[in-house]
């Protein structure tokens, strides 16, 4: 029978053990009384919270309980009890608590039975000194009132566990003879405590506690009367104060609310995404405006308005690099065959290899000017035409990459036109990230894909 009772007690504790599964994905962190979430953060551990606390309480002891067990006396009396505990908060909803309880239990046979008679017991009353009792309990926070607020004011909790009690019963017979049930010492018996209560947060340094616990003994000797029909029990209703241990700048883990924490974390991420999208829209709008300004050519003469010194040139009029009409030659020009040598290609290739832009922009760095000057001199001197093709890697948005590649090719064309190269002999095209020559999965490959290519003819 004792083995069955112990097995039932173990199952009561084990039933609460899986609770931690529901709390492993909650965000946390706190300093200076402020809970700080980790982006996209769920529960990362209990660092930053106060997990240890001590409590003291006082209340009323009675040799009865609301459920289960039996009584050997007709009238139970209320006596004072006192207790204390040390608690370790494992997770926000689960803690382990070591309890101590002492006091006195009393009952007599003064209460009439249903037929109007009194008990036929030879004993008039008993008094049991509960010298000590110690138990280890699993405490489960069922709910935090004001559930969607991070700092709650009340908790409902239940507890169960197992422990050992030492007590000494004294019996008084109907003839007013008082004797110790066990004169050679106290009784030590295993018991299972099951309780519930309400806890109120007074401040970061103290909590107020109201609770009720039923204690089921593995024996029928609490009142000194042995009856084979069942086991004895007693209950303890109490009020107390709990004091968290540790720095006050850390919040108590028991009052942590994971649902409110997760809600705030998701709201913060949503607001951050909105800010990033708005900033991207503004950047794209500015980029499009700059591109339109750079490529605008109102008179369609092949020279951008930004560099056109002779706007509104009539159609079909040949212009120079500044957009001004070229002198008309009345003598038909002799057909000249143009040959592109390897030296010509090498000169342009070296200039393109040394070409550098400001990061994320179409502005040419001054270090590239000397080599581009040599290309301009070559184009003017030999009358070559050149096609410039801008390319990017796949980092960033497709449309932004296409605009940037076109802008960079146009920037090179504009520079050459400023150096007296005929605008009609320079073609600028942007391909964005559509024509990679290496893998974009590596830094070296992306470096190769960020390029400007040319064809000299």
C-alpha cells in the first residue's frame, strides 16, 4: 500500500514537469526595469531575470481537507501555523519550492452526530504538535491576470509535491486522562501536499501571498487514532510575503509575460519594415529623378541637356561634343577606312580596367580621369566609335541595378563628350545584372560582374 501511495505522489510532481515545453520560445532580456526584446526574438533563456526568492507566512491549521481522506473526531478545531520557503523559478510558469511548516493541530468529539448522539470513541480530544515538515513542490503559474500587460498585478498558481513530516500526537480520554500516543519520540511520515493560491505584486522587492494547501499523509496516526479505513490529512490556509533575491534592476521571472513580449516584438519588427520600405521608395525616386536629368535630350542631338551648350539644335544637324552644330563642309569627304589596332584596344582596355565609381553611385572617381582623357584623345584623333556596356552584380533590386548600370555607362559617355568626342560616336547601354560573367555567390565573382565593357570600331 505504501508503494502505491509513493507512486501516486511521484505522478503528481511529474504531471507538472512537461510545462516547460510551452515556454522555451519566449523573448527576454532586461536591464534597468525595462524588458528589451531581441528582434524576431523568442525565449532565449532566463539570464537577466531574478529567479530565486524566499517567503514567510502564517495562518490556520486544521486536521481536515476539502477533498479525500477521513477524520476520527467529530469536531475539528483551528490552530495557528507558520511556515517559510525557498523558491527557484525555473521558467516564467514553473518553479520548484522547498517548504517548511510548523504548528499545532486539534480536534475533539463534542459535535453531535446525525442521530443526536456523540461519538462512541473512548477519546475526548487530541492535540498534535507538528514539530516540522519539509516538502519539495512544483508550482505552476496557471494565469497572469491582466494577461496582455507585461507587468501583471496578480497570479493564480497551483502546486503539488512530496515531503516528510515530524509530529507528536497527545490524546485525552473521556476520563480526562492525557497521554502521548508515542511517548518514546515523534512520528515521521511521508505526505503529499496539493495547494493553490493567489499572489499579488506589491513592488519589485515584495509580493503578497494568499494560499491554501491540503496535506495527505501516508499514515493514519496524525490524531493518535488508527483506523484502517483511510489515512489522515490536514490543511493550512495562510497569508505571507515573498522577497525576490538579486538586483532590483532585474525583473522577476515569475511575472514575465511571453505573449505580450512576443506581440511587442512583432509590432516593432513591422514598424521597422515599414520604415525600410519608405526609405527604399525615397531612394528609388531620387535615383529615377537623377537618371532622368542625366539622360534628358530635348533637341534629340545625342548630347544630354546637362552638357548641351547649344540647346534647341534643329533636327538632322550634326553637332560636336558640346551639342553645337558642326561647320558644314561643302567638299564631299573622302572615304577613310578605319583600322582598330591592338594598341588602340589595349589603351581603352587599361582605361576601363582602371575605371572606378563612387560606391552605389554613377560618379566617376578623379583617379580615373587621366586614363579616360587618353581614350578621348584616341577617339578624337582617329575618329573611332565606341560602345560602352554597364553591368552590375545581383546585390540589390533588379530595377535599381539596371538604372545604376545605365547611369554609369552614360556618365562615361558624358565625360568623353566633354573632352570633345562626338556624341554620335559614343553609345552607352546598361544591362544591370542580366549578363554575369562569373558566379554571384562569391565575392570574387561579384567583383568581376561589376564592370564596364567596350567595343571599339
